[in-house]
C-alpha cells in the first residue's frame, strides 16, 4: 500500500530522466501499465464472445469508446441484451473493474517524482495538486508559500511491492475476465423468449 511521507521533505525531483536512476521501480510501473493493456484487450474478446462477432470487430468497437466506464457499461449492456444468463455476473465483474480503473488512473495520470531521501521509492503526486500549488506560488500573494509543503500531504511513497501488488490485482481481474469469457463461450446460447416468438 502506498504510504504518506512522514519525515520532512527537503528535495523532490519531477524529472522523467531521473526515473531511470530507479530501474526496478520504473520497470514495475511499466508492468502495471502492460497488465492493464492486456486487460483492455481481454475485454474486447469478452465483448466479441457476448455478441458472437469477430474479436477484431469487438476490440475496435471498444477502442472507439474513449471513456473506460462507458466501455464497461457497453459490455454490461451487451451481456444483458445478448446473454442474460450471464448478465448479473458480467455486471458484477464490470463493477470491480471500475475500482481497478481508479487505481490505474492514479498511476497513469499522476506525476512521479524521486527523492534522495527515499531511494527505494517513487513518489506519487496528483497532477492537480502540483498545478494548484504552482499557480498559487505564481500568484505571489504569500511570500512564505512553499510548493513542497503544500503538496506533501498528497504525496505517496510507492515501493516496488506497491507496484507489484497493483499489477497482481489487475492480473487477477484479467484472469477473471478470461475465465468468464471461456464459460460464456462454452455455454449454449438460450434465445430470449421474444426472439423465439419471431
């Protein structure tokens, strides 16, 4: 679990090249993003199975929906319409993936910093916290204002284990999607009553 910074903060570097000095941590960060990309591809396969269409069509369809929550809603709607026998289970899985998306969004949309004070951690800061603090300093109303002091409560230390744990949580959900997809693919389709009447 990422931890708040407890000791005084003297130095913080927001520099992409500085991340190279912590190769194990940057590889772990990259592994999280890679696992997420695999999950998004697997969701396309699930949509293809639900709609009984080519996977390339389903993946392209999902990719055209920019918002991830909307993608999840699309999959849940497809399950309700095409495979109501799995709709509840698909809906529950999509709800879990929403929470994982929040974790992923922090990683991808946050700013990452390094500090010699914490050599075995990357330091996460929400982008909006830095933007607000920098704007406040630029306004110059308070000569004692410190960006570091302002953002410190929102900073979190991420160890290699934190990244690995998130990668594993995403991997568990990816395997859940695969398992559900396989069960749907192996279960004969029972048409809706309305479809049988036609």
